[in-house]
């Protein structure tokens, strides 16, 4: 993959992807809009001209679209923002990637499903239950309609970002401060550690695969058990983690209960191994200690 890659949206996922690509000696450029990260270009995906100017300068072989607004409760109250970024923005990127004959990797989410049964395969019908999920489904549809060479990656991630705004940092901070936490026993997911995801996307870019793919862990886990596993591996007091249900909290946006994904297709296509959740947490713990 000795060609140019453009990462649109240098947030949590984009930052890890940049690191992974550069470690592989791949010429990589990043963009951002409102971000604290250092980026090569400022770009607004709601503006086609902004995207076109950037692509004209870089002339990438691959575009990886990581840009999104993922603030679920905020978007429930601000649907115009959700659809302008997660839907129309994806449409603009797809149209321009096709115009310049550029392969597009579009990062989506497991929240495109309603969470009624779980173990979703790529061919299952989407049925989102909140504005965020609806905006991401529309974004997927726009990518399929406007790009000929694309991959839509559905996933759910965990890891530690540079600013401590991630789920694990929040867990560690609370438990270190002896604060009780409620872990939802009725919400299930199949999260993938972010550097593992980045490696898989890097490999996926150079395949001939076109379509939707689920990148997830092999294990279904509840939010409660995930927090308990973090407590155990980071040597914190797991008794502070209390079992609860999502019904006890009045969220602004509805939360799907079972968003577990089947990764059978990914296992057939990719050589990158899927790292178990506990093993990934242990790796993150070692990285913090270093």
C-alpha cells in the first residue's frame, strides 16, 4: 500500500489510523474541522468545494472517512446537525471520491440496528431507534448510491484517547476516586479495540472487497461486565461497579439493547487477527504503565 491515503476526520479513530498507516510507511494526510488535533488540512465535509480542494492537493488513492458527530443525546435534540454531518457529509465525500476514482472506506456504527435480537450480519435490515442511528443509515445509503468502490465498516470501539474523553478513562477515573458506577446488564455489544480496528481497516483498504463489513470482537459482553473487566485488569475496586439496567436512566435518545455484530465475513476476508477483549484491555494497561 505504497500510495497516498487521506483520513477525513482526525478524531479518536482517525488519530489511531494515522499512527498505524505511518508505522507502515504509508504516506498519510489528515483533515479536521473543529479539532484539537494537528491536521494537514482544515476541511468541512458539508461543503463539496472544501472536499474537492483537499483531494486536488493530495490526490489520494484511498479516502478513509472517520468524520461523524457521535453525541447521541445532543443529536436527538439537534437532528439537523446529525443529518448534515453524518448523512450529507458522507454523501459529499462519496460523490467526490467517485469523481476522482478513489477508493472510499466509510466508518459507520452498530447503532444502525434496533437492538432487538443482536448477532447482526451485514445483510440484516437496518432499523435505527434514535436520530444518530438514522443519520448513519442515511449516510451508508448515500455512500452506496454515490460511490462505485467503497467499503462501509460497522463497528463499536474502545480504547484510550489523548484527551481522556473515552469510556475506559472515565471508568478508571471514577473508580480511582472511589465513585460507584452503574453498569448496564441489559445492553450488549461486541467492541473492538481501536488499534486492532485500525490494523484491520489498513488491510481492508487494499483488498478488492466492496460492500458492508462488520469489524467486531468475537465476544458479546454487557456494559456491566466490560466495566468489571476494566476494574479487574486496571487493579481497581470492582465492588464499586453495581449492576443496573438502562431502564433506570432517562436518556434523551433511546438506547438499543443488543447491538452485537457477527464478524464471520471479516474473518474470511482479512488476515489481521481479532484480539480478545481482555487481552486488548491488558495491552492498554501496559501502555499506560509505560
